């Protein structure tokens, strides 16, 4: 007598790591974009880390991950440029 249904060949395929990597790629893009305007000292490195992790995990949204990586680097370059113009550690308008 069998009390449960057989599970052979019916195991669900879980694509959670790919979906997580896709979410990381989108988050890196958004944080990099927002970081161009505010808090680029924090959002730039976070965008770089998320984009790198998404690419390492094999995201399906590679273009968005590369954009997040580029925007994260641009955040830090904007910060350095404004710091050089103001001759301070932070920048203001």
C-alpha cells in the first residue's frame, strides 16, 4: 500500500539561483543610476558588487549587469571629479 504519490521523474526544477542573479543585475543597474545623483560613495561600490555577483552566478540579463557595473564605476568617477573640483572629501552643489 502506497500512501504518497510517487515522485520519480516529477521533481520540480528550481531556477531560484538564476532568478536571484537576474534580480541582482536589475538592482545593480538601479543603484548605479540613482548613485549618479545621490550617495554615490555608498551606491557605487554596492552596484559594482551586485553586478559582479550577478555575472558570476550566470544571470540571463548580462547587459543590465554590465550597465550596473559601468554605472557603479561612473558613480565613483563622478565622486572623484567633484572632490577634485571642491578640494574637499565630499561634494555639494
